[in-house]
């Protein structure tokens, strides 16, 4: 028996050594620049833009594949000089607390932090805001937007300044 275990242990060590000797190469900033030139221009389709953004975020945030594919819109927060991405689950997160990865805005062609005024959800948010302003019935409103909760629906509605001011101006004081 001891000989079998010794052989199995040795075989595993050899297999591990072989695996490490076949590591894939690293991506360099030059590679990313070439990808950005080819797929990150104004004529690129949405799929190409998504792929180059994923590559740039993965590189600059040292993200693992499973961390990248599990990023949700609500995990991303744009700040003045950076973007913060909340990684909900990581293989090194022993206490399941999650962690924030901050990526600086650099203003270069390969910078993954690109703040713009409108995005794909701008249409959804604009439609929801218009429906709220038109006082569409909440049940129909929520069903039409396919929202499960009031909180989800409300997160898409943008109030105007006059609507915000109407709260205090209608208090009767």
C-alpha cells in the first residue's frame, strides 16, 4: 500500500509541474492597444464594444473569468475619477463579503472607464420616467417594464426638480 500512495503522490506532483510549464502568455498593454484600435472605434458594433470593454476591465482590475461574467449593472458605480466594481463572489473571499475593485479613469484609448451621458438603459429609464410623469397606473407600469418590485421600478424613474420641490411646497406651511 505505501508504494501505491507514494506513486500516486509522485504522479500528481509531475502532473502539476507539467501544467505549470504550459502556462499561457500574458497580455501586454500593446496587445490591448491593438484590440482597442480594431474593436473599440466609432464604427464598432455593440458586441465588439462589449468584448473590448470586458478585456480592458479584466486586465486593469485583475479580474478572473467568473468575476467578469458575474458583474451586474448594479455592481458598477461611476465616480468622478474612477469606476468602482463590486465583486460579489471571489474564490479568495472566505467570508463572502465581496470586495470593490477601483479602476482609474486615464483618458487613454485603452481606458475602460468611459463615462457618457447616455447608455443602453437610458431608453428604459426615459420611458419609465415619462410613464411616471403621465401617472400611468403602477400595476400596469410595473408589468409593462417587467419589474418584480416597486424598488426596481422606482430605480429607473428620474424626478424633475419641480417634482422634488413640490413635496415641500405642498406641505401647507
